[in-house]
C-alpha cells in the first residue's frame, strides 16, 4: 500500500513539474477567441494572451488600434474604417455611419422622420426598421446588420493578420439597454462576417472588468461613458463576480451638440476677429481653427455640467447617495477632457478611476471575457451578468 502511494505521489509531482516546465519553456498557445467592441463611432478588437494574462488591442495595417465605424460604397469596392473616413467629405451620400444606433431597433414613424433629417445618406423606413439607400454601380439598399458585418469582417481580418491564423469565435459587447432583438441582430451581423459569437456582454460590465472590478471588493460601481456619439451613465451592483445593471441614463447624438454662435458674445474681439467669414450657401466648407483650452472650457461649460444630469438620475433611480458609490470609472475618449474629470471629481468629492485607457476600456474587458470563454490561463474570474428585465434607459435633453 505504501509503495502504491509513493508511486501515485511521484506521478502527481511529475505531472506538476511537466506542467510548470511547459508553461516556462514551451511557446504560449495562440488566443482562440477574440473580443470585439463594436462602438457607435469607433470599433476595436483585442485578445487575451494565455500565460502572461495580458490583453493586446490589435492595430490595423497602419497602426490604428481602433477604426471609425464607417462603411463607404463606391462603384469599385466597399471601404471600411479609415478608408471610408477619407471618402466621407467627397461622397457623404454613400458613406454610412451610426449603423449601431439602428441595428435591430423598431422606430415609430415620428422617430424615423427625425432620424432621416440627421444624416447626409438616405435612411429608409422598412416596417419600422431602417435600411440605407446607397448608389454605386446601381442603387441598392443595405441593412444596419450588413453595415455592421463589414466592420466586423475588417476587425476579424485584423485579428487574423496579427495572430497568423484563422479566427472563428468571438465575444462582443453591446449597450446594456439593447433588447433581445437588438442583441440577436448584432449576432446576425457577426455571423455574416464569419464569426460565431460565444457570448454577448454589456458594455458597462466589460468596462468594469477592464478596471479589475470583477475581482475587487466593491459593490456599487458607476460607469460614465462619454464617447463621440453617446453619453451613458450606468449603475452596476456587484456581488462576488455577478453584475446587475441597476439603472441607466444617457443622451444620444452628443457629437451633434453645437456651440451656439451667441456664446461668443462677451469674449474679447481679438479672440474671434481673425476667423474667416463663411457665407451661408449650399456648398460644404471644411473649416479648422485653434482655440485655447480656457476658451474651449468656457464655451462648453454648460455641456460639461449636463454630464451631472444622468449621474443624478441613476443615483435617484438606484436609491443611492453619491457617497455610497464605491468606484467611478470612465469610458470613452471625451472623458479625457480635464474639465470633465474635474466636474466629476467635484461632484463625488473623490477622483474617478482613470487607471485604464478610456478609449480601450470596453475592448479590454471584452478581450478578458474572450480569454475566459476560450479557456486561457491564468484563470480569471468571469463576470456573470444578472438579466434585468425591468431595465429602461432614462433619456434626457
């Protein structure tokens, strides 16, 4: 009996030693699952590397770690990302953006009428859902799912080029307020791009994972997402590794907020008298100028203060005081603006968590979840999301 135990113990030690040596000296396995952030304005793709536990956000062929969520249709080809961005000024009628806002969503006639006037391309009503009309060799209609699939195909190709192998599986993020139809339409877009979606994760949860909050001892997490197209504030409750999106508030189309001309009234004339005069007309004019940080902050102060409106709304809906929030995390490139961070800091009386690049917070979290679903080691704590069937996003003007 003693001899058998000795043999068994030796076998276990041998296996442990073999595993250690394999981790130390054998090449690390290539990630099998990619993580995708299909953003309204920009999208990106990342992978979680076994062994190191590091996340790599994959660049395109020109080194960009995110690409514009734009697709252009021409007589010769379909262009995606930065190539599409270059065509946006010369061919706006055939350059589609904001497709994520329409994917799987049913609109009222009044809502669609308002949407049609916002874009230079044609937005069509198909039984309450949206299609886009573009003209290349001929006039065709394309769905938001198809536009999304072209973006996802580009991200898939970027990952395959970087990894040097085909990619078939992915985890993808969506806004927390997406209903089942919107989530299924996003999966459909991925399927059109040749991707099997293993899991759909909410964007606020992905951001919290990027900040490591799925492993931290926190309970109330506030995620402030201010990007190029949206302002969303989400209140998450966390127990162990489980997340519940408790309340949401936000505003769409923030990038279309215009600084009204009358705001210039009262500023020294030498700050504005050198600007060229642009007469009204039908022709489009590309205009660029530089202003000081102080003037920028002054012109936008009322917009910066509006960030507090959805914060106060989610606190009210969550029946919480601001002092009860354990972590405030920032997502989206516009949260880099110093005055925005100052407004948030002054409201909560403490600094927001800025340890993660806000542009990459969501894709980083999705990549971590992709690594978990792909069985990568070292093992991470998976984020389990509790569905909230009663979640409704509160919008403000």
